[in-house]
C-alpha cells in the first residue's frame, strides 16, 4: 500500500502488554510512542483539514474570493499533516509519530459516524477545497459537535480507516453493554482509555469556562453601550 499501516484484530491481542512504558512527565500521559508499542488497531499519516470559522460561514461567492485573493490566505482551508493512531476506544491525532501530546481532544469511537467522501462537491464543507497533492481518499469522522476530514494517500487506505473505525465502534459499544466479557482487552488500551477520558473531560471544562467568559464579556460590552431615549 502507498502508506505504512499497521492493523491487528482485537481478539488476538493479549490481555496485557508488558514492556509498554508510560511517561508520567507529560501532562496527559498520552505519548505516540507508547501507543505504537501497545499494538494499536491502526496507525499512519494523514492530512487533516482545518476550516477557519469565517470561511465556513461565508456564502459560496465569498469563499471563491477568499480562495483567489492572496491577502486572504490565512482565511483559506488548510491541510495539515497529522499522525493518526486508533487504539482502544479512541482515535488520536498527533503532529508526528514521536509526539508526546495529542493534538486536540481524543475522539471517542463509540460516538462517531465515519464514511469515505465519494465526491467532494457533494459535501457542503468541502466545496471549493482542493485535495492535497499526493492524496487520493478522504475520510469524514463526524460527531454531535463537529466533522473532521482526513486525506489519505489512497482510496484503499481510506477504506481501511473506515472499516477499522467502524469495527472499533461496534466492539466498544458491545463492551460498554457487557457483551464482550470473554473478549480480551489489553491493559495498555484500558490505561490509554482512562487517560483519554480524563483529557476529554478536562478540555470540555476549559471549553465551557471560555464560553462563560465570552458570554460575560458580551454582556459587559452590551451594558456599556449608550442607550436611546427609551432605553
């Protein structure tokens, strides 16, 4: 395949992974190297699409202007290289396979829908977006809050990621319902799941605090505006 991918079936994984070293020096403890040592379901390079908020809400004709005028380059969609690791109940994205911290929040696989994007123009968020050079497949990972798009080197790679994510989603849901008691689950995976859940909760608390601060600032700004005669 055009991209080095490593995949293994959960049923063949030993219940523990001796030799995995966890580095408590990092803030989250989620190091890419430790995950790769824990025999993840799948891992490999991808390009993640970053859509600026202003670009996403612009009508098509304004998006066309942003794409064509150089001074708006910071507002254009950008593809950024990431290293994806699917292990346990989460999908992680790193800057590289040696990173000591994941980028953004880990994605819980039991709460996502995933599919291969067949025609970019049929997806509203991808209209006007150009496929990065050297990549031939796009995977959409969507949750209640947002969609994430990843470009893969080939359509086969994209299909493999979709299949693997769907399998992990199915197995994670079965385990949460108590239907997988006889299926071995590596201790290392359970450890990463615990760290990921803590990180997601921490980031969610930070997000809510920022929203509260922003709302207070807007209230203060509105209160300081001059009022009319009947105000």
